[in-house]
């Protein structure tokens, strides 16, 4: 599967757009982020264009989609897939691969998997309001309510 417009819309709404590199909100430092939440190769002081931000997001979501396609072994709706792509984009493939969320999905427990989103709202040991909102939006999309 490939990410639909819903995945791009969710990522953009969750991340916002910043054309100048900024520190991670959880750590106040690394990883540095730019565009729509891109961290690959970003360092303090970097500046990009809107076109570069769009290209980075496309690459990052395709990379996240590859992880979802590799790790999920049960059928998904497009909404479920898009929600998981955003989740992987935000948290990384390693966290997803070892998550109870993935285990529940692969066991066919879609309802239980949906309940797992809300457990991923911490950054550097503290709850971030933006992550609470993002996880709620991912769950709503996963459940077809978005």
C-alpha cells in the first residue's frame, strides 16, 4: 500500500511547517527537525524551501510506509494504513516494530490496536499535548472516524 492524501494531511497538521531547523520539543536539542518533521541529516542552522520540505515529507512517508508494509501481516484499510504511516513517521520503525500496537494488529485485534495509540504521548519522559492530539487523530483515522 501507499500513503493517501490523508496520511500527508495528518503529518502536515501534526508537524506544522518550519523552513529553519529547530530542536526536538522533547529534548530541546537533537534530533534537529526541519520542514514537516523531517530529521534525516538535519543540523542546527539548516534552512530549506517549501519544495524541499514537500520532497522530504514525501520521502519520509514513503519510508514509513515501507516499514508498515513489511511489519503488518494482516489486511488493512487505507485509513488504518495511513494512521500507521503517520505513527511510524513520528516514532520510527524500531519503536513500531517492538510495540504492542503492532502485535495487536497482527493478531487481528484492531480494536485493541486502536487503544494503543494513546499510550505513545511521552517525549523525554513527559507528556506533550501535541502528541496527545496527534495520537487521538491517528486513532480516529485508524477507526475510520476522521
